[in-house]
C-alpha cells in the first residue's frame, strides 16, 4: 500500500515537473573554459570574471570525489561525434565500451558494475524451475526489480521505476523530469553540500534511463538533441566546482539506426514442428519472453532440442545467428564451470558462424562464450541475434510504438556504447567486464 502511494506520488511529480533549468541565453559563453596544455581536454573553468577558477585533476591522478553518470543506450559513434564537434570537452576522447551479448541493459550494467547476476535478461523473465514468467511492469510498481536486477542498488539515484513504465508514452516528460533531478543533485554535489542521495559523500553514481526510450522511439536525432542538453547540464556542474572531481560518463550498449519490425518467431518454430508456448510442458514447446522490443531472443527448450530450435529460428527472415551451450560428453576430460563448447548456426549455414569481422561484430567469440559462462540466474538455452531492421518482443507493445532503433543483437551498432573519463585516457576498446576499474568507485 505504501509502495503504491509512493508510486502515485512519483507519477504526480512527473506530470507537474517544470522544464530543467537551462543556461540563460549566452550564459554558457560567459564561462571561460580553458584547455591550457592543448591536449583537447578542458583544464580549468572560470565561471565569472571575479570568481576563482575550478581546476581539473591532472591526468592519471585519483581525485577524492567521484561522479559516475550512466546514460542508457548511447552509441559510441554518437558520443564521439559530439566530442569532435566540441561538446563534452572536459573528458578525454571516449572509449568504445563493448556490451556483453545480448546487448541488453540488465546484462550490461551487471558486467560494468560487477554486481550479482540478474534473474533474467530483461525485467520480465522465464524461470524454468517454476515453469512461469516472473517480473515485468508490475514489479516496477512494487520495487521488486532490485531483486530481479541487483545492479540497481549501485545507483544513488535513478528515475522512479514508475516513470520507466511510462517512458515510451510520455518520453518528453520523463526525460525532462529526469534531467532536472540529475541537475539538482549534481549542483548540490558541486557546491560540496551534503550528498543528497549517495551512500557516502565521496561517490555519486547516477543513472539516466530515459535515453533508451528516446533512442527506440525518437531515433538518433532525438538522442543527439537530448545529449546536447546533458552536455549543458554537465558544463554548469563542472564550472560550479564539479570539474575538480573524477567524472566518468558511460553507456551500457549502443542503439541501431534502422527502423525495425517484429520478428515472426511463432512461424519460424511452427515450420519446424515446434510450438511457441507460455510454459515448457511438452518436448517441442519453446518458451521465449517477449518484453522490450530488442534485437535478440532468449529461448528455453527441452533438453537436447537446442540445435534443432536454433536451426528453425535462423531459417526465418530477420535472424542473423543462433548459439547454444553444448555440454561435454559424460566422462570427458576437464569438467567444471568452463567445460562446455558453444554451438552456433547462421542463415547461410556457414562452417564457422562466429567467424565475423571485428568492426561489425566486436569481440564476438568472447562475448558469446561469456553469455553462457556467466549468465543470468535463469539462463536461456538458445540465444538468437537478429539482423539490423528486426526486433523481437511484446506484440502489443509493437503495435503501440514505432521503433526507430534498437539494441540487443551482437552487431556493433547495438553493442558498442562509450566510456569517457576526465582523469584517464582510457583504451580505444573496453569490454564491459573490464570497465569497472576506470570508474574510480573505491568503496564498492
Ligand atoms: Zn540499456
């Protein structure tokens, strides 16, 4: 009951929130931002002629305070382009942060923040032991999502989850309300006031989640527009004192640039004599959670049906490849966690479906193996990566919104997010599992 009341209060805030404070016309241009040593990164700010300067930490140092802003679903290419255009200049050039496969939020942040595995790939997941679907929108209302995806515990602030449930229908309201709140928190932190939301005064981890829906529905143009606003908010924060702290920006995956349509999983399975079912009672029943509209499918099959199901799915237009975990034969040498091989099949029936160019399928073999070695608590038996231009998910939802971009597949467009630090020159490529040391989160 109390939770329902809180949820309603959050919704009321959303309905009435004013636009985030912006720079008054010309205000930003009055702040002096100086790149003293010509390395491309701002070294100090002088907010007003009479004010004292805010000096950035020297490269490679370890400032006492850290701010991490995780922005959902920002492709590396987009962030890098804005940096080349002179935005986000307080940061060294961004790294390409390669999401795990599938390139989904829960999987990505679990790897980046090194938290306990989530229950499933998305907030609605299938539990084979209970032979039932668990989670989904209802859990956003009750707060159970923190059990489903423990990485949420690492965020000192994120949008009330009810906003998340509305973000596809009220994207402008949600992203404004979110940016406004993040700006308030950042400005309070910059002024050195007591940390309004954090677990300690030295680390602040904020999550901007609305950008995922902005990208899905509004496409690259809408994402760019919103990121320019984020840059303005950050510039104010940095000039107000935040520029002395370690500040790290990152995203959990990319976003394709192609409008996409719903993959017909039911027909694919039907043709091969399988049945798309809500439970896995019969040998030829296949269960696949349909939730967000994403570029991958997680399939639960009866034991021994993995390869046949994978072949059935890749025969359908829109599927790129499918992979499954193959256990070693009983009595084989070398057992334990890593003693498995990966089966793979693609539409062309290539001899090695995972032998693909790095620039379009970065770190593919490692990511596919990791998907089975280090899975959610309820691992799927077959994972499918879709072609760009196709998504899978809730048919109801598919009819309600037009999808202009998505993520989830193994392709670079969906998988490559970014990481940018104002203290470290980070490597050109970082696997999501290797991102944590760059965040400067000593207390976690
Ligand atoms: Zn995400």
